[in-house]
C-alpha cells in the first residue's frame, strides 16, 4: 500500500501477515503551541502554551487532525490515538468548562467515525492547568478530586463516541521520574515531592479507571507506559545493581503497585518513605484491573554505577558517546528490543493485553533503501 504524499519507500505488508492479534493504529503528532495560558509540569519545567479562547486555533488544529485521519485511512489503519487537554477543557483546572473545546474534540471524534476509524482517547498526557500547578499539582492530595471531576466531565461528554480510554500517557515522564536523577542529583525535598506526586498519580490512575467503568460499563480502559530497557555497562556487581535501580525508577514503580505488588522498596529503599503519603484504604485503592496497557518509547539504556548520584548511585550513558546505529531521532536501532519488552511485561500476572505504541523503530534490517522521514507510531 503506497501513499502518494509520503515520499519514501514503503514495504508492502498486510495486516494478516502479523496474525489475528494485531491491533493496528496511529497516534496524533501535533502539540498545542498557542501563545497564552502557560502550562508547566511540577518537576520537569516543561512549558506548553494554550489559548483556549482563540477559535481560529481550534479550526487550524482540526484541519491537521482531519489530514492525519485521512492519511491513516489510506494506510488501512483502524485505530487513532489522541490526547485531550485538561487546560483546554477546564482552563482553571476546576470550575467552568470551555464548551468550544468540547465541540473541538467532538469534531475530531466525528471525523474518526465518518472514516470508520476507532478513536483511542488519552485523558492526560503531560501537563496540569496552571492554576492547579500553582496549588501544588500532583503533590496535593486534592488532585484526586480534581482528576475525578475532570474524568467525569470528559467521559460524559464523549462516552457515545469513545470505547477505548487511556487514563494516563507516560506517567514516568510527567511525574519527573525519567529525569529525576539527572536534573536533581541531590536534595531530599525533591525526592519528597516526587514520592507524593508518584503516590497521588497512581491513586488517580485507579480513580480514573473506576470512574470510566462506572459511567460506561462496556468501556475498555488502560494506561500507556514509557518503558526503558535497562542493561548494565558491565557484569560487575555494582553495574548490575545500578541497572536494577534505574529499571525500578523508570519502569517498575509505575506498573507493580497497580498490580497489587506494592512499591519495589527492596530495589529502591527510599520508596519506603512513600508511606508518609498514605491514608487508610490507599493500598486497596491503588490496585487497577486494566483491560490493557500500552508500552511506549522502547529504548535501551546502558547503566553504570556512579557514587556521585544520591539515592540511585547510577548513571545512564549518553547515546552520543556510544558506538551504536541510531535513527534520525538519535535513538538506537535495536530491532529485538520490542520482543524483550513484551516478554518482560508478559511475566506479570494481571496484564490482559499489551498494545505497543511509539516503538521508535524507523529502519528495518536488510532494507537499506527504507529512509523514513518520521517516526511511525504503531499500536
């Protein structure tokens, strides 16, 4: 199947070539970049810009979404994932709803339905509304109520058009875990904030799941997780332990509590301080019986021991210094990696279905003429 507007060689593959369990889809690439209403995450200092009152912004964005959906229809893709913006729908985080934003997302869903594309909707992708961030963000226990209110509004607004709901997209990113040991090499206060953010996000994940199921019993609900495959630089005991600690920080702390396994305190002892954020009932509330999980950003991380990094005593080697084959995203082309990751998560009891998303694989062995100009995000 060759798309005329994609100036690249395309390998002719049929969905049936992958078996009956293939769940083929695409994700939206567009990010909001208007000029008003700054939105920041709690730990990463990332800034997005929104102008929730600019109707021309919605019109221009809708055109982009329509183009995306038409392209994936040509490609025979059956699913389309995109994210809702909390700041668009409720600019102040709680209170007044932006009806124009509701219409905007309904229009996107209508375009999907018209093209016989199944929408998969992420409720939260990266940043809180500024007003909530200024009130402590995810570190504030009140975030449980904020998020439940937001989920209720979204599900009631779009429940007739959406079957697949994604509660969170990449919680390791927006909680700051993926950069914690790099950006904040020291400081007990940062660890304290992170632990409260982590605990409340995990609780909100469960609250979101239960709220969706309560409103739409037949909904399919899950979360998408960024996964980093961590391997030691050497087989020394120090490097092996360092890789285990980073794997715990980036991966295990987001999946194991929801499966009822608790926090992996043995691998990261400072996680025992997370109990300071507990109240009665949290142990049961945090468990989630997801219909599926998604795995994203499948990259390999080479980890070595480093005594100068408090709490972790570990460091991820810079890819620029590694002699490995990379794609245009400066990520390693490691084609067996996705198989390793699927096998690893399949070992957990309680995971019903795995959806692979954003695998960052942009070259294929023995296909030297394949030169993608973009990363194909495939579900």
